[in-house]
C-alpha cells in the first residue's frame, strides 16, 4: 500500500537548512579549484537533491511543497512588473551600502564579476542564473517555507523567516540586506500564487540580467582595447579600478537619483501586485479600490518619501558642487 503523503514539520525544514548550510559553507570548500564554475553547479545540484530527497524520505506531499502549475499571462506580467519595481527599490539599499562601505561593496562585486566572466556566457547563465533559481528555491521557498507555513499557517512569518535565512546563506553582511528584501518578494510570490513557477522565474531573471550586463561590458571593453591597441584584460581591469574609485566618491546628487528611482520602483511594485491578482475571485478590479485606502496611503507615503528625499539630495549636491 502506498504511504500516505504527509505535511512537512518544522524540524524537517530546519534539518534541510542545516544540511544546505553544511554544503554551502563546508563541503563546497573541498571541491577542487580546477572545476571552476562546475563547483557552483555541483553545489546547487546537491541543494536540489537535498530538498527533493528530504520530501521523499519524510513522505511529504510533493505537490504541496513544490507547487507548480501552468502559468497565467496576467501573473507572468505581474511578476515581471514586480521584478522591475523591486530591483529599482532595492537598488536604493545597494547604493546606501556603497555610500557607507564602498570598498566592501566593490570588492564583493568585482569578485563575483571575475567568477561570472571566467567561463562562456551560456555556462554562466546556466550556472549563475538558472541553476540557483531552481535549486535554491526548492530549498528555501519549497521545503523550508512549507515547513514553517505548516506550523504557523500565517503569511508573513514564513515569508520573513525564509527571507532572513536566505540572506544569511549569501555569507556577507553587504549582500544580506538586498538578498533579504529579494527573499521577501520571492516568498510573497509563492504565497500569493501557490505556484513556484513565478518565484523561480523572478529569481532566474534577477540572476541572469547582471550576467548579460557583465558579458556585454566585457565585449565592449575588448572592442575598445582593440581600437586603442591595448590588452583586453588590461582594459577591463582599468574600468574596474575606475569604477571602484568613482564608487568611493559618490555624490549626494548621484544618490538622490537612485532615491527617486526607488520611489518609482515602489509605484511599479504596486502596479505589478495589482496585475498579479487580476481576475482573481474576491480581488478588486480597480487599481485604487476604496477598501484598501490605508495600504494605498502607506505605499504612496513611502514612494513620496523616497522621491522627496532624492530631490533634496540632488539640490544639496548641486549647491555643494557650485561652491567647489
């Protein structure tokens, strides 16, 4: 007789997180360096195997832990808008970190850039973009999220706890805050849609776009190097050094632009959330329904606060520049 499918318990989700932590912070360090990006791919596949294996061993309900359904056009469009808005809003946090600790941010970014561009673009897209989107989501928004939800049956506790652990797994205080915020969005998507297709899609886009940008920059640097008779790697190093120097001298006006952009991002997030729920029973068809005035006011206040702060920083930066 087939074993009855069970709901995952909290201790089972925590066990998976512990095993995942051992893989990320201990086991991966023993993999040979000559594997290159293959080390990352092996690590991601181990995470996936841990998540799927745990559900099988604990006789969990695969459909409940890993809900995957046919995507809907409105939900796909909503997810894309949410990605656009979230990336703009979270960039404000990244810029604040750059302003406070530019050396740490640029050191982390350059290290990641070197890893991405050490292989072909296709390999980088698979290893850096697609594999983590599937494997990490299986662990965090799959097994761990489900085990917490079964315990609390609430919305925000599973979302916030999973996002916090997800941020800690990135092993850097600089990367924690942006990753924590991204984790909140990823958890929100799977909770609202009960379909992991959307958070996997969001995660993949978030990882792939920087890879495409980096390879595009590298290609342009090679063209410029040839035109100037320089070595391609020398031109790339020069650009990275220049970027590091510029980041360490961020002006208030430059920061203000990002603040305004963050305010716009919050507005796009609101629109994306509306599109995500379009056509759903019980959800208002209007963009600004009367019964959600309080949420709208809070959202508008946050967006205006970022935009006004950004405008003030631009003015202050401009005045400061005139004095010099």
